[in-house]
C-alpha cells in the first residue's frame, strides 16, 4: 500500500499557503511596545519567545503570556557570506540570551562576529526578523 507524501501527517515538503497549501506558522519572535512577546510556563517557569504555544515544551505544563526584555548577552554569532532569501551578504546573525527570558535569533545592524557575552539590545524588526545593535561599546571585530 503506497501513501502519498504528506497526506495525513506533517511534512516539510508540504507547500505553504502562498502556493495553495496549508498555512505555515511563523515561529519568529514578535517585538511589541518595546518588549519581546512570548509565553512562560506556569509550572517550571521555562520561557519561550513565541506566542501561541499551547503548552510548555519542557514539562507540558500550562503557559501564560509574558513580555521579555530587549537586552541580553551574545551566546553565539556569525557572518553569513551567501544570499539567503531576500538578504544579500554579508550580514550578521547572533543568538542572544535575553536578560529575563529565552534565547532569540537576531540580525545584527552590521556584519560582525561578536565575542561571547557581548551586550546587545533589540532595536526593531526587518522583514519580520528581530534586529539588534551592540550596547557595551566594544568594537565589532
């Protein structure tokens, strides 16, 4: 018995709404009124920078809406040297551990590899992605 790919189960090959398929959830964090929106588990307090999560991904407890700070420490960063979607190289990316919440991916205001622990502040969004700038005064390279 052969089954058609994606029928009855989730698959990465299923087309999105733009080409007539099912809508795909946008998992990018949302910046609202100077804070990052998300949820926090009411049981274990695990933070998630995504709205609409039905339960905690760690303990499966219930979650409540939360707002997180826009500043944090660099966990990792890189400079991308190839085109990705509408973005043209070079551009910088960093994972930031927010001061009171989760780790989020941000686009840097300048392409640079930042040292671990460098301080960043989320400054806005660009095409739905969070953007950030360095706030500790160090050089970017």
